[in-house]
C-alpha cells in the first residue's frame, strides 16, 4: 500500500510535497519516505527501484563549462552550420 501511495505522491513535484528540490532524486525521495512513513531504506538502489516502478528514468545533466562564453559558442555554431 505504501509503495502505491509513494507512486501517487511523486507524480507531483517535490516542491508541492514540501521537499526542497526542483526534481525527484534519490535524496528527495529519501526525505519524502522518511517524513511520510518514518522509514529509511538501507541503500540508494532501493529508492531508485521506487522511482523506476513509478515510471521515472535517470538522466545525467549535460556538461556545461563555466568558462564558456555564450556569444562565442553561438558564433561558432553559426559558422559551422551546414548549408
């Protein structure tokens, strides 16, 4: 029953659930489960399994270099664009 409830809860954003995170992650789900059910799983794969069961998949963020100059990147993309 709790697993079904978790699936319903994480269909909404973490912020709407009172969790200070912009998207669901293992740490955000850990906080939700601990607060709502007073339960803590032993390992992160347990939380990943809950996310997967709820229809979520994992995505790594794209790399962006802090020193990048957006104008130079745009100019380079325009100059290398295929006709």
